[in-house]
C-alpha cells in the first residue's frame, strides 16, 4: 500500500493541522493529533475524488528522504512532525 508523507503542525490548544507535500491543498485537522490523523485518509479520498472528476490521477507518493531532499519541503520536515498515512487504508481494502 502506498503511504503519503504528512506534516503535522500544532497551532495551539485544540488546533492541529496536517498537510501533504505531494497533495497540494489536501489538509486534515482536528482538536488534537489523533483526530487529525484519523481524518487524514478521508481527506486524501476527497482530494482523489476531485482529481478524478477533473480527469487527473492521484500523484504517486514520494518517500520521506525524497521530500527531505526537496528544498521546498526540507524546512517543514525538519521543523515539524512527519508521519506516513496509508492510502487507501488497509481496513478499507478489507471491506
């Protein structure tokens, strides 16, 4: 299963956002990190649906090392927590 790198930004009490360097404009959020992570696969699903409606495909995910080497995202990865989000989630594939 592919995994997209997500950057977690804790903006303060009850405000956590998560975004994907490989999926511009795709974000998830919540009151805490757990909630933002839980919503992340759904955010990717909505993003993918919009791309498909526009006749495009979800781009392949880059590895964390590839993103660390990209000057556009290197500072974000260095200054925030990066996590891997599986998409599609393995539990969705079992349904």
